[in-house]
């Protein structure tokens, strides 16, 4: 009976031991002298001064030793979540600098085969100090780190081709948003460890928010407002097809269009604004703008049909269409026998044509086409805390 009772207890003890063992942390050991590295009595070979040596250590106390000729340099360290990623061995102890940890990560820098760069965006107050600790983990290779002020575009700090940075101090002269970038010029990339601490200025708000907020600004431009006569099939002087170019700005995020056939549909759009709330009308007198800004759910539409068909295509296919040749068109929106139609289309096209065709044998139609493009730009701001 005692054996049966002891089994669950033994199982719990084993699980606890395994849980403790499973907690590990990667650290970089940087010696200030060359010698043999010994960890917990096990030799790890010869290491060179200022080279970064990556080691994986379990949580708990560890005994580090560096043998350099007749000298032995000893260090006892406790590994846990708060242990620094970089351990200096055989160096003069620098004065301890404490700050607020902003960044603590291991990086895989892509190298010259890629244009990727590790960027970190933070907000800083005037007279703050940044403390940088960084190391390239690989035995051979180096990295470059630099800091720019995002809104002004000026570079305030750069350290070229470093292997190890310890407590590098950068003074911040103006409140703003800063980008910390790090890269390597090694061909196949390198691994690195980076920690950034902020030492707030004495006058800084204790609730200062170092995480910038991204906001979005939407602007618009009316790119087309025109009317076109689309003649009937039986017209002897004009063909029943027409193609109209739409020049969307290159940075268009999305666009709206409205097509109205004949006077009744066009008058319906003009009178549409009269029925809207004066509060909404303050934003714009153009209903396509209000629809694109999601201030109104829809645009006016006729319940009758006409003989107008339309498609969107590029300029070359627009020529094929007008000349009765085989053509292709964009599939995102098209319709047949419309009196009115509208839509909101995401994205932009550098070459866009609206192609219309009249299927009526005798009746030509006067068609109004309106297009508004919307441009969304993002920017970073500092959120002020009270």
C-alpha cells in the first residue's frame, strides 16, 4: 500500500524537476581575455578575447571559469528570466546602469543576399538616455546599428561593424519617434542579441508612452466627371462603342465610380444630396466622396434598365473593343443593360479604361461617369499620457 501511495509523489517530484530543467536561456559569453572556457566544471574549448560565444544554460546557478595561462577568472551567475543576455567574463565591472527595458530579442539578420533590415520603432522624451547592449553571436562576422528620428529623418547615432556593444549610451536631445535599425553586411547573415533600455529624463512624465500609435489619414481627388454619348447600333455616323480613360493616382488605395444613363438618372444623383443630413453634407457635396468615406451606405440607383453595357479594361484592349476585335477585360466589376450603377474598388491600376456599348438599334444614350480616388497614408504619433 505504501508503494502505491509513493508512486504519485515520485511522479510529481520528477515532473517538477523536468519543468525546472526545461527552463533554459540562451546567453552570450564575451571574454575580455583569451583562454579556456569552463562551465560547471566542463571545458568548452579555447575562446578569443572579445569574441561572442553563445551558450544555452538551464535556470539556476552556474559556475563560469576562464583559464588564461596561470590565471583563473571565476564568475558565479544565476540564470532566470531577468538575467542579462550578455555575460562579460574577465572584464572590469562597469558601473551599473538601470533603466526601463524596451527591447530584448534575438535577431536573425539576413545579410547581403536580402535587403531586409531589423527595425524597431520607439518613442522617447527629451533628455532621455538609451542604453544599448548587443552582440553578434557567430564567431565570425559583425553588424551595424544606427538610430534615426523618424519624423525629421536625421541620424543621431551609428556604430559600424561591431561585434559586441556593452552599455552604449546615447543621449536624446528632442522628444520624438525613433527607429533603431540593425543589419549585417555578411553574405549569409548572422544571429545577434539586442537589448535596449531607456533611462527617463528627470523631467519626463512617469506615464510617458514609448509605443507610438499609427493613425491613418484619408484624402480624395475627383479624377473624372464627364458625360459621353454612346450612339445606337443603327447610327450611320457613329459607332455604338466608346472607351474613356480613367487616370487613377499611383498611390490610390481604393476608388469609387458612378454611371448614370440619361437625364433622369443624372438628376436623381443631383437631388440625392438634398435628402441627406446637413451634418453629413458638411464633409463634402460630392456623394461619391461620402460613399467612399463610408458616411452613407449607398448611392442612388434607378429601378429601370437601359441598353448600356460596360466593362473595365486597359488601353490596348480598349482599342480592340472599339474596333470590333477580340479583347479581354478586368473581372472585378461589369454589368449589362444598366440605367445606373456604382461600386467601390480596392487598389489601383496604372492603365484603366471604361468601355461602354449601346445595344439599342435606334436610341442613343447620354451617359455621365464620375470617379473619385482615395489615398490612405499612415503616420506615427506619440500618445500623450496625463
